[in-house]
């Protein structure tokens, strides 16, 4: 009897498969970092999605028995998670960001930015007006940041910009999934190159910011994500330097720039010692997100390389 048949013969319920997945993930010593931080949450995310049970309602259905087809699919998914180190959102095709579901695959990063918390708070206290006319999501990937902004700023028109045509295909699918075609547009552009003459009240960006050392030492799970969306030179800041240098030209006079650089925040401050960065503190964890007004960007434009 092969492994799949052996497991299938011994496990029957949703509860059984959650328990089995937890043990497999623990034995397999997988890395958590794409939406969960422990084996139980990882197992629940994978098992419940596979059998079509919404998260939060599982307590009523944990003892429900699975069909043979459901068992076989789940066993295959767990094996792929452990043996191939494929992150769960790529296996299910869905990731959650700011309380919203997004389609993801290996053409885009899996959403995990602390910017979700900032969006849910309406970018307060830096922004107090919910009727922003225009927002730019720069280096958009799946489009999750810009589309989440569209839910909070209900009157805004939002541009999703990325250099990757493949990523924009995913972003466009998410625009359709959330029925935002009337307010959200995807644009293929190398940062600002295709945005000449455009102005925004808010530019928010989660650009590639992983330095070469970190990129080479990342767990196997991250090797499934597109390198184009992670790597940004030796210090992780090649793209951020360009954003700082050019963003003021695309902001309205009252505009705000918000950028995530993660662990590269240390290198950023060392590069611009004369620039006082404002770093956001998050209640739910996360770091390395700075904000600049257009006025501040113009004040320090001489410093940005």
C-alpha cells in the first residue's frame, strides 16, 4: 500500500486531516512566513480551503467526513507543502490582505505587508480626507495594496503600476474579482516612466527591497516567489533610491509618499544620514515603512542619489 492509500484509509474527517497536516508540517520542519507562523494555522488554512469551508466556521464542521477525492487532493497538497516547500497561498491560489481575498500564483509575491494595517486605518494621521481623488500603487504585484485602498477610499481612482507584465495579469484578475474595473487600472511601467504628467494625492509602494545577502540565505519557500519582486541590488535599495528621487514630481502639493523597505531600513538611514526618516509603528507587527510629504521630499531632494 502506497503512502497516499495508507493515509486515506486511516483518516476520515476534517479534524483528522488537520491533525495529520500539523504533524507532517512539524516533522518536515517547514518555514512559516506567508500568512501564518505556526503549523496549526498553516494546516487550517490549507485543509479548510481545500474542502471549501470558510475560516471561522470550522468548529461546526470539523467532524465532517471527506470524500475519497477530497482526501487524495489534500494528501497531495500536504506532500507538496512539505517536499517541495511550496507556500500554502500558491497551493490554494488565494491569499488574504487587509481582510480581503486575492488571487495569487508564482508570478507575484504573496501579500504579507504591514501596510494592510495602515490602509485599514485610512493612513491616519497623515491623511484625514477619505475623498482622495487619485492613488498610485507602485510595484503593485498582485494589486492587493491598491485594491484594498479602493475599498477604504471609495471615491478614489487608483493606478496599479508594475514593470512585470505577468504580475499585471494577476493584478487585472484581482481587479475583476473585486469588480473594481470602473476605478482601478493596471499600467505596465518601469516605476514612473509611463506616468508622465500624472499627479497623485497618495503614492504607496512595497517595492523589491531584499539585499543580495538576505536573498541568498532565504528559506526555500521564498525561492518560489519571483526574484524580480524581491531583489533590489546589493543593499536592497536600488529601486527605493529611484522612488525617493522621482516621487515628488508625481505628487500633488498636499501629497504623501509611503514606502516599505523592511530590513533595508538600516541601510537606508546610513545612506541618507542627513535625512530625518519618519518610521511607522504597527500594532500588529512589521517594520521598515516610512512616510514623506511632497514638501519634505522637495526639501531633501539634494540628498537623494
